[in-house]
């Protein structure tokens, strides 16, 4: 009597649309539909490329992941053996040309002592398709040559070109040194200004999300190239990572002192700058002012730093100019009609210019020697 065993095999996968890095589990079920016990049964199941083996468990026998063989052993008629193989979707599989391409895993009965009269059910397959989303990011800025302490607006847009929906879309956009966060407006999700992370969330195939970030140009950045870069990631693999990074560059303009004037009536020296930007009172600092002999050897000023009192005022705007007033009084005994020179040494903390110098020649008014002499000049030309 010839022993017969009709072995049948089936195979399923728990997730047929995984993302890169996801764990998936195959279930292989082997059933003896024959009248006799099947002995020395083996099933071959070799994982395809793109799947990394993790673990395997079976209620009969054992699985050798190196050769891909499940040694079942003996299987009584009417009994079923089950093997679970867990694997992980390899990172980068989408970039290897697997975007939208099904991955098939097959299992086959490759050994049994008994005659199997029905070979049609001796193999089974399960397929899956790794999800992918071609995300692109673009970035622009409204002013590429802003003034220092001026606000600029960066606009970031992320588009999902498919073929699948993207989940957990994240944009990293930390502001570089020289810029400080003012406000942000995302079309969806939320932006953390402390970490620079824009949690976009889900982005359907064909959809676009935008983020506007307003930042202030900080002091000390005049003439310095500042590049702000953003990158985008998602749960899904991206078949084209070349467009996942975008940048926008600004070069803040240095403030430039274009003239200075002295008003006799109120003893005010006014320094005039080339840009009418936000004149915050803390933006400028008077380092020193001094007077010196400008041709009259009889003046005898030996310590010019002690001969001038200067009281900085508050900057203000006139037309397209920034003006910085400083009230000035002489504290030295100076002969009438003396020829003097005054220099105003300024620190502009809103730019990279450490020292701004305005100077010109002055004459004391008639009236003889006296202290607190008002300087008599309507204009201080720049050298």
C-alpha cells in the first residue's frame, strides 16, 4: 500500500501596504489533507530582497533563516502546522527602485516522504507594496538684503507628488545664528519655534502645505551671508530625495553714516544714517566724543576727553534717513573765535561696523573765554 499525503499550504501577510522600517509578519499554514501521516516534511521560504529577517515561531519544527527552510517533521492527517516569520522593511528600499513595485514572498513544500497526489496546493505567495511619497520642499524670503533689526518672512512649501499619501510629515527649519523668531503661520500642523520643527502631519497625494516664518535680523549681521535651510521627511520612503532640502539666503545691509549736523540753538549733534529702519533706542551707543586743537596753538587743550559733555538722545526717522541726536556742550575754557575740531565716535550695534566717525571744524562764538561754549557749526562733513 502506497502512503499518500495531500499537503496544502497557504500564506498571508498582516500588512500589505507597509512603510520603510515597518515590521510585517507572514503566516504560513501547512495542512495535511491526506489519509496518512506525512513524515520528514520541509517547507522552503526565502525572504526576498528588501526584507530583513527578525524572528520566527512555529508550532511544529523550526525555521532556519539562513537557508530559509522550515523543518516541520511529521504531520498527522487532518493536522495543521503554522509558521510565523517577522521581517522588517529595509530602509532605503524605495530609493532602490521599489516605489509602487509589489514584493512577493513565496513558500513551497520541498520535502515529504509520502506521495502527494495534488501538487497544485504545494506553494503559496503573499504580496505587499511598500508605500512611497515623493515630497518636494521649496523656500523663499521676501527680502534678500534686509536692514539690521528688520523683519523678514521666510515661506516654506511642501508638496506631495505621490503616488501615496504621506503621514507624519516633518519639516526641520531651525533659524540660524543672526535671526530670531518673531511669529509663524502654518497652513496645517504646528511649528515649534524653540526646536524649529514644523509638524505638518498627513499630506495627501497632490496636496501642498505652507509655513510662513517671520524672523528679525539680529545685531552684528551687517554684510554677513545668512542661509536658512529646511528639510522634509515622512513615514514613507521618498523615491527622489534630491528635492527634500531647500534654502534661502539673506545678506543684511550695513548701516552707513552719510552726514552729521550741529544745531547751535539746542547744542545737538545729529548723526544721519542711510536707512530709515526701526529706530530702537538700544540700537546705538555713543562710545566717545572729543575736541582737539585745530590750528590755534594758544588753546592748550591737553585732555580733550574732559572737555566735552555729550548726552545721547533717541533715534528718529526723517524721510529715508535715520537720525541720531546727541546734545553737546564744551566744558573747557576756550578762547573766543578759536578754531576747533570735534569728532563723534559711535558704536552701531545694529551692524558689523564697530566704529562710526563724524568730524568737522568748528569755531567758538564771540564773547570771550567761557565754559559750556556752544559749538558754532551747521554741518559736520565726513572724512
